[in-house]
C-alpha cells in the first residue's frame, strides 16, 4: 500500500466559508430593526452558520450528529489515567451504545444522532456492532514514549478512514457534527502533539485529564517529555507525526476534519483531543479552522494553547473534563438557537435535512485518486 499522502491537495481544496452569506445575515439582522449585539454571541453564531451553509437566511440545524472516534493508547499502561488501561475504553463505548453514557442521554435530549467509530479499541471487534468496527485499523497503539503509535501504513489508513467518515456524514444529510473521542490515555497523547506543534515543554501542556493526583501528574509529565523528544524530529511531516506520537483516533480525526472542511460540513470541537487534531489539520490547510467552532473549555492547558493558535474562542466553560463529546453537545442548543433566530421558517427538528444546494464536492475517493 502507498504510505504517502499529498497533503497539499487539502490546502488547495479547502475554501473559506461564504463571506457574502455572512454579510447578508448581518445585514438582515440590522434591517429587521433589532439592536446590534442584542443577542450577543448568538448573532455571531448565526452569521457563521450562514457562511458555512452558503446561504442567507440561515437554515435551522435539524440533523446534528455526535461523532465519537474511539481507540486505546499504549501510554495508558504507564498509569497516566485514573481509568483502567485494559477494558476502560471498551466499557465507555458500550455505555454510549446502550444509551447510558451522559453524551448519549444529552444527545437524545437535544435531538442529535450518535455514531461511534472504533478505529483502535483494544478488544475483539466482535464485541461491537459491525457498523462501529467497519473502520477498525488495529487493536490499541504503541507506547509513544518509546515507540511509534502506528506504522506508516496504519497511519495513512486511519487518516483515510477519517476522510471516508466525513463523506458518509456529508452524504447522509448531517448538517452539524459534534466531534468527540473515547480513549484512555488520550489526553497524554494530545498534550504531546500540542506541545510539539507549539514548541512548549511538557509541564506547560500536562493537565489533570481524568482527575489524576500529583504523583500521577508527574508520571504523565515525564511521559509527555519523553514523547516530545520523539515528536520533534518529524514535526515537518504531519502524517509521520501522527504515526510517531498520535494514534489511530488522532489520525482519523485529523483526516475527518480536513475532509469535512472540503465537504463544507461544519464541526463543533469538544476537548483537548479534537483540539490537538485541529491544530495538526491547520498545519495542512490553514483555512480549515474557519469551518469549526470550539464547544467548550475543558481546563486542559494543551487545549487552551491549541485554541489560541487556532484563534478559536470556546462557546462555554462548564468545567467538563470527561471528553466523550459532552462539551460539544452542550454547545448544540446555542447553535440551534442562533439558527432559529435568523431563520425564515419555524424549525422542524423531526424533518429530514434539506438537500445541500451546492456543486458536487470532492469525496475521499476523488481525493485518493489524486494522492
């Protein structure tokens, strides 16, 4: 299999959201005789929705989807998380699938679908439904402080799997993705990527993650330090970086974010994992962040540094540290309210999403023929 990806393709295909639609939304608000800034942040969000939809009046958000990429990480064996290294991620996936996880309950409350994509959970694939494991790359990943997370081939496969998921969601009519992750040890990996890309030391990006104490924080910090040494030599090659010190979920999320931007599918980021992947994706296509919004601030220092580089301001700060897309889902009512306030028609949440009125955009298959 070809283990190279021509990332320059994304830089040329990712366009900016429609600025004329944004201006039309702002003008429409003023023409209605409403005071400038009267709805605060909702006005900016409504204008952003108009720009990513390429139309004004804005179309209400009626088909949001919670998308969770799941994988295990080798560094979890070092005890960098309060969650169990063996079986912890699989248990979280099952909780989402059976509807008992907080994200599943909140998604049901706000009318969002839920999809889990297992790209690297360390369990028998027969444990999950076929649609969950259809993009599985491998079981777990390497311990990034001493070895690569993935082989070069696996990294490319994971990246392309994320692209394929973006196409599947765009083609199914999803109009807003609430992006999250499921994985024990993932905040350690995210801190390594952010620290490497921002040029900071381990202590500046090492957070408490699952709520670790001082002793575990020091173990986690040392793990990030050792992993940063392995990340720095491959900083100029984003695919190599994801393989050396990322994981299947990080590679897949990065591919997803880029292809979603190509397909003009807006995304709400959740925790430090999606923030780290967004930072990698920005290095590949500098216009891509305009298609994303930051759902929440988790308090992780690596997330704050990533958002500062991405010039994204979190919509909320509820102190949510568990990941799983919960923070992104809690931002959904704000985006729904913004769309409703600027829409022409009363929204019908149960109605299917309207077909996208736009020229055919390149699918992952189209791109891969060029890569």
